[in-house]
């Protein structure tokens, strides 16, 4: 019995040392700062590779500004082909997948009436 008690105390000592070496996570710290990955869907993680900052739609052309570069429909950027441009969004095609990029909703401006 005394032997079992000594063994139990020895095991508890090892366990408490192992736990003391691992810092406890701060539950109030934002996930971005703590290095914890949020469970964002794969589609959103893929879309983060490209940032849409502007779209230009004219009768003769459609252009999206992605990662600071003006890209025409049919051109490629970082392994993806621009296949469509709509007001406030762009469609990329890569590896058999279609990825939609969107502008922040508050920044979409409507076209002005043509000047006579």
C-alpha cells in the first residue's frame, strides 16, 4: 500500500511538472495575436491570396485591380485567370475552381451618367 502511494505521488509530480512547462492560453487574447487559426473555410483562405481593390467596366474592356495590378479579363495573376468582372466583384479561375473576389460593400461606386 505504501509503495502504491509513493508511486502515485511520483506520477503526480511528473504530471505537474509537464503541465507547469506549458503556458496556459489567454482566453481574452484575440485569435489573430495568439497564433490560433480560425476555422475559415478553404475557399476564403484561398481568396485571401488576392485582394480586389477596384473594378473598371467599360463597353470595350473589363479590368480588375488585384494585388495592385490592373488585370484584363483573360489575363493571369499569380496562377489564376481573370474570367469575369462585375461592379464590385471579380471572378478568378484556378485549378478547376472559380473564386469570387469582392470589394468592401461600402466602397462600391456607381457609374456617372455619360457627359454629352
